[in-house]
C-alpha cells in the first residue's frame, strides 16, 4: 500500500489540515487536530491488523477497503477508550478526507 517514498511524503500535520478543509461545513471545527489524529491512528491500526501496511504485501494486489468496516472498528475503539463524541458519519468524513490526502500525494498509485 505504501513505499518508503510515500512515508517520507506523508506529513501528519499536513494530513490534519487537509482533512479539516475536506470536511463538510457542518463538521468543520467540530474536532480538534488531536481528535482527528486519534481517528487516523485508529484507522492505521485497522490497516495494520488487516495486513494492508505489510511491507511484504504484493503491490499488484488491489485492496478493497470496506469503509463501513473501518468506521465500525473506529467506533469500537473510541468506545473502548471512553471517547464517545464521534458519530459514525463524522468518522466516515474524516476517513474520506484522509484517503483524499493520500491520493493527493499519489500514495495509492
């Protein structure tokens, strides 16, 4: 899913700014940068559990990511961490923004 070049390009602060701008107007400003980073961290835990971040993974294999599955995973973890202020819809917007940021860098090419 990513190479060393991709990891160098990916900037956490830039990702959060990108996501904040990507969010629909009604969600903009609702979550702090730390909260968005928290969601992104959980999403990457999901990717790691599924083996999507595995360096040995075949780069020619198309990975079909189920957004509903990721949202459920994030909600389960926020509940476990006793952080319940995220809605499924807002998490979905954050995930879409993060994916759009990665696409803007060409990470998925």
